[in-house]
C-alpha cells in the first residue's frame, strides 16, 4: 500500500477540522474559477477574432487583384486579365472562388436626404453565400434579366435608416464623374454586416452598370476578388497569387487592405496572455495558501511521523499528493463551469453586445478541445511545480518541537 497516498487522502476533504475544510474549499474554488475564466477567455477571444475576420473577408474577399498604376481612388482603373492570370487562378487548389468587381463613388438622393456611397458592382458569378447570411429583408440581385439587374441594388441597414428607405423603394443615385450621370435604382435587399466602416460606405449593384457608365468594354473590370479555403494560409497563398500575376497587375490581402482592424485583433492576443497569467497566479496563490495552512495544522502529525522514522521526502509526498488531489477537483469543476457557460452561450446567445461598438450583437464563443486540454495540463504542471517549494517546509520541522506544538 502507498502509505503517503493513504495519509494524504485522510487529511484532505475527510479532515474533521473546520478551518482546514474551509481553506481547502476556498483553494478548490480558486482553481475552479481560474480555469473557467481561462477557458472562457480563450473561447471568447478566438470567437471574436473569427467572427470579425469572417465579416471583413466575407465582404471584400481575402485577396484583391487590381491594375498597378498611380490611381489612389476607390475607383480602380479597368483591365482585362490575360489567359495566364486566369489559368493560374483556376489551377490554384488553395482558392475557393474568384470573381470580377468594380467600385464607383456615388451620391444617393432620397427623401430630402443625401448620402455618399461606394457603389460596388459584381457579376452573376459572385458568391452570395455571405451576403445572404446578413440579409435583413429582401433578396439578392437577380441576373436572369440583365436589363432589370442594372436597376437593382442592395444597401445596408445603416444607409436605409439614414435615408428612411425600405425594400422596394426607388431612389436616384448620382455617379461621380465628368459629366455626372444619374440612374434610378430599386432596393431589392437590405443587409447588415455589423462593421460600421463597411455598412456606411458600400452598396452592391450590377457591374455592367459601371461598365456602361464608364464606357468600358464588356469584359473589363476594376478588380478580382479572391477567396481562399484556409484563412490561416493567407500570407502564403497571397504571395503565390502575387508572384503569378502579369506585370500590369498587383494584389493585396485583406490584412493589407484593412490593417486597422487586424492590428486591433492582434492586440487581443496580448490581453489574453495577461489574463491567463493573472488567473494562473490566482490559482497558484490559493493552493500555496491552502498547503501552508494544512502543513501548520498538521505539525503534530508531522512530528509523530518523523519520530516513527518517516523520511522528509515521504512527508513532502503526502502534502503534494494532497495538493494535486485538490487541484484535480478544482480542474474538474472548472471544466464543467467553463465549458458549460461556453456551450450555453454558443447555442443560446444569452449574453448580448452593443453591435455599434463591438461589431457583434452577442458574445461569440469558439471552443477548441486542444486549448482546453493544454490549459488543464499547464495548470496542473505549474501548480505542482510551484507547490514543491512550500511542501519543503516539512523538512525544517523538528520532531520534538512538533510533538509539543499545539
């Protein structure tokens, strides 16, 4: 029989000392809360980053290809990609889709209000899956009738509220060019991305309308949007796409197009690391405190066991077994609490957010088994290693003085 393990079991939760029981329960609660907070922190930060990334890349794509010139405006110079560029895009297995687009500055005049906007023109090949997820009312543009498609437009909920418009309403859009030209467009759908810079800046329409206004050729475009299969490979795929372009074209990734958003998201990792360290410190301090109090309360027992010939290393094992046992209970309860709250939020969206400030209407959660496993392993390893130091206190206790200690 493992004597050290048997004795540690007798002095842990089975202890009859009220004060010792209270300290043990506080230590377990500290570990439980620390682990639960760490699990929730990582799940929320990862969920938040994923949701924001998906919002941005869903609207503007992962990579944008455009003509290389000195044009710094939103309205890019037209081009026709050569066969080499198209074949390289078709042959790249890392790409999910690609499609032409163009943008043109415009002014919406409706209900006595005026609003500046960037008109984004797309074709029938456009991937509507993302926009459909964020449609509040209406539908997407129907390209079955090319003439009707040029009269249809999607606007954001932000723009609709500012101009007091709804699905089915028509308005005059003035396109900025020399001379200015205007068109009457009908709202077929209203969407809400949740990112103010996008919602207030863009409306979606037919690329052929831009071609007609700018007197472009039927196959000319302002750019190509590319979506990749695995966002983690963005830099590698973006470099590959760039290297295979013809000389007149350039490309940039979504990270380069919207650096302010992705820089902000990267700062969240720093906050997560700080929070994890603080929670680990809280858990370790609780366990050290509990262990020291248990050692002091068991001074008489330590003296008797030493007088009976038990070695210091065996005495240390008793209290380390006890501490690891308590940490294990704290981890079990922490996993139940942390994962329980995470899955509750994931399936019910119970905790809401102000979408204006946070870009999301609810707290996002993304739980990964690997993260939870690593947190559990790190917690038990760090706590055990740190608890070796206070457990060495038993080696300094004199058997004679310990037996007399009351």
